[in-house]
């Protein structure tokens, strides 16, 4: 039996994925190809440059406390956390 162990940053990631999915259509219509910055389940800003978005997010929220997403693109692999995210999405 698999026990549920919280991976640091996963709660933030889940909230931000849910936020992106809830506004995906609007973001893709208005900002396709740009970089969305999410924090605590809310869209903070949309940027043209991933490096700018990353630098601003690190300064404002600290590493691991935000998510960046290229609007309209499938997310990158989350590595080992992918299994955890799949289990969470099945449970919710």
C-alpha cells in the first residue's frame, strides 16, 4: 500500500495547475505563447520572456512558491512527481 507523503511545493503546484486549467481558454485566446506566472492558485502576471518571469517570481515569492506555464503548450514532465500528481487528480 502506497502512503501519501507530501512533496514540498506540491500543494502550490496543484493550486496553480487548477487555476491555469480554469482560465485556459481565455489565456490561450489572449496570450498564446506567452509565460503565465501563478502563485497560490492565482494568475499574477503574463510575460513575454521566461527568464524575466522566472527572475521576478524568484525575487517576489521565493523558489518553489510559484509556477510558470507557457500558455498553449503542454506542461513539461514533472519527473517522479508525475505519479504523485496522477494519484492526487484521481482522488479529487
